[in-house]
C-alpha cells in the first residue's frame, strides 16, 4: 500500500526519517521542517536549488530583464533560423 508523503515534519520526525524526507525533496517537493508548529527550515533538491539560483541570476541581470520586458511587450527582435550562424 502506498501512503502519500507529508510535506511538513517536526525536527524529531525528520531525524527519524531523513532518507524519506530527502527522497521527498528529490522528487521535486518541498519538505518543511518545523519546531513548535512553525517552519524553521526547508529541504529541496539540488536540481530545484540550481533552478532557483539561475532564476535569481537572470533577475539580477538588467540587460536580460530588459530583453524579457521587450519580448513581452512585442518589441523583441526576431531572426529566422536561416539568419543565424552555424
């Protein structure tokens, strides 16, 4: 029988079931660690953390953000595939 994984764990539960908590995070879910019913930490996969870091880098790049805003406003430059160099 398969039981759904919970997403919040007390510190004691997380210590007892660390492997399961890590597997939960590896599947792309956020595992929240609580103390006295308040979140104190989160466990996420390395892949998800990498994606977050990449997004933050793009958001911090003013040229990239301008290009995104221009594209969203329909002001972006378009090139045909034939115009691009090999």
